[in-house]
């Protein structure tokens, strides 16, 4: 049996080369504030992969995506073990665009902090008098550049995001920049409306896109998971305050309250985190993992 080693290891994912495809494995690692925490959250990788699979299926009419299969039986023998079952996705190979596509439908987090100071979020002027956690009149697109592990992603203007793409794809910066902006807003609107019907508010999220061998822009990486999004329960939602969440915000809040933790979570926080991830999966898909 051929052995495989990752060609790339990110904060959470490991990527394996499979010839004409890639196999992306979501580990049980968890990151916050651009640090990989010392703990693993058992079962988290499976939630991320299966939730991405669900959204890829839901949005394939809007934009092509990189998913080929999440069935390990479609993968080399090396991956047909419990370690990889459920948390692995075979994907098309793409040239990734150097931009994180962030979309905000509600004002919260760093966006709320910025708005209070300047009335703007990432340079975009917003109406006066917005309350914390309020739904925006229209979702806003606030791209950022991708950072290496340990560095912070940098928010940039739409114009700057096109310039960044131009460096890697000469002559295509504006075209690809506009395309991923429009895809980002369209995907968010469709999925946020769906999630609302299932009792979840998607406050904000980020997408990543790549370009295939035909020059077609393709949705990639993970989609609308608790790692890449802010999910709030619709029940109890109230403007003017922070909201409870189904995502990593729970972990971030604990770390902020415990600055001397050295990124080491107590078991109770780990258990609550995976329970929240699984609850969000069940609400959105109607299935138990």
C-alpha cells in the first residue's frame, strides 16, 4: 500500500497529493487568534467536512466547486481507515486566488468595534445609528489578504484585492476580483436565507476560490462551517447586544477571559465546543452525524 504524507499542513487542514486530485483532511485541531490550540476537539474534523459537503451541494447551481467525493472508498487504500473516514474530501486541483472573501450580513465583532470608532467597516461607510448585532441593509464584502500561520490576515479594499490577484494572474485581476465578490454575496444570500429557515443566523463568513485549468473560478476549501463563520441561534436573537453562538466565538471568549491559559482549553470547554458544532450541523442538515 502506498504511504502518503501531507504536502501542506494548515491550522486545521492537511492536504495530500493524489495525482490529478487532492485529498483534504480536516483534523480535530482548533485555532483561535491565529494560534493552533494545544487541545484537539474530537469529531470536529468530521463536522467541518460534512457541513462543507452539504453547502457545496446546495450552492453548486450558483458556482462550481472543487468537491469530487467525501467517500473514502473513492480514495486510495491509505485513506480507507477510521482516521480518515468522514473528515476527508477528494478535490479538484486549483490555483488558489490570494484573497479571503469575507461577507458580513450583521454588524458584530471587529466590524462593530470599527463602526463605533469611525462609522465604517473596512473602509465601507455604513448608516448611522446601527446597533450591535443588527442586520445590515445589504451584506457587505470586505476581502482580506491571506496570512501565513502566526500572521494576521489584512483587510483590504476591493480595489486592492483586485491588485493582489493581478500579481498572480496577470490581466485577470479585475475580472476575477469582481467574480469572487459577486459569487461571495450570492452564496451568502442563498445560504443565509436557508439557514434562517432552520433557526440559524449566519452573521458573517469567509470563502476561498481557486481557478481551474480552464480559467474557471471555483469555490474551494471549506464552506459555511463553524470555523469559517459566525452562527447565531435565531431563537433569542436581539439587537443591541452580543449573541450566543454555535461557532468558535465560544472558544475565543473563553481565551479572552483567561489570558494566562497559554492556548490550553479545559475539557469542559472542549466538550461544549463539539456539542455546539454538532447541534449546528443537525439544525442545518436535519441529520445526526
